[in-house]
């Protein structure tokens, strides 16, 4: 590790940026994130190297450990690890060469090959996990609360970049749709008894008659506006 500088180079750069270019808030934040990434990467690599792993290969072993059957299709591994298929192939090739995973046929789909963690892979993953957790993944200087806040902030950036679809947003949309459907069913049941909806129903509803397409469209608009 290099000897610490007597000043913060990012803060100095921010001052110069502010004086010569303009607002430096975003520049300083991004530069800080990139520098912290270097620090963390170096620490994690140092912890994993004695176990013959990189962080990418370690992540793959953890992912397979979390899988119900300890195996996954390579396509799914790429999606979960957010890696290009070529990168996943290289990772699996190296892990397989080291005896940490093996390729096995899919039990029901002959076109798909599964990657399965071996017992040696499990042992290596356990030892590597002890190594990275012993150094807190290289993230030092923060309290537990501050670490949670950092995670929340980084999650906001990832969400804004389209890194993932927020399940909370999806659930909220589903709940809204369910409420709309429930309201629609209730309004249909109430029929002419509901003054706001009555204009869209025939004045007489014999045998619970079916709404016409025009009535259904108008009723649907009303539900969407008032759901």
C-alpha cells in the first residue's frame, strides 16, 4: 500500500474544479466511488488469492451454493451475476478446471447444461467466505448504520440506471391493478344502484345482463380515474 498523502487529492481536485470549471459535487462523488472501488477490490483480491479465486469466481460459487439444487443453467448464472455469456463461460471453465464445479446434463431439457458446485467447491467457498468476512470485504471506516445508508444510496443509482426493476414498484403496480379489478367487479355488482356508474348501465339489468362494449369501456375509464 502507498504511503498516505498529507492531503485529500479528491478534495483538492474538487476545489480546483469548482474554481476553474463549475460545480464539483458530482465529480467529487464519482471520483470518490471509483477510488473506493479500487481500495475494496485490492483488499478482496488479497483475501481471495490464497484460495485460488478471483471475486468473479467467488461470486459464482456463492450463487451456486444459494441455488436450491446447487446447480444453475449458465444463462441464469449470467443474468444473476450480470455478466456477458462469454465471461460466464470463462469463469465456469476455470472453476471446472480447478475441480470446483462440473457441467451436468439438465434432467428435462437436453438443450440445457447445468453448472453444479462440487464438494471441493463448497469447501473452497466456505474458506474464502471466512477470508473476506474477516476483513469486512475491505469496507472500513463506516458504522453499521452508515453501511446501510451507503447501500441505499448506491441502490438508488443502480435503479436509476436501469440495473434492475424494483420489486416494490412492481408490487405496487400489481396492487393498483388488483384494486382496479376489485372496484370494477364491485361496480358491476352494484349496477344501477351506484349513481356514478348508473349512466353506463342499462336502466334495467335483467338476470344481471352483460355490459355492452361501450358500457364496459366507459366503466373501465371511471374505475381507472377513481381507483
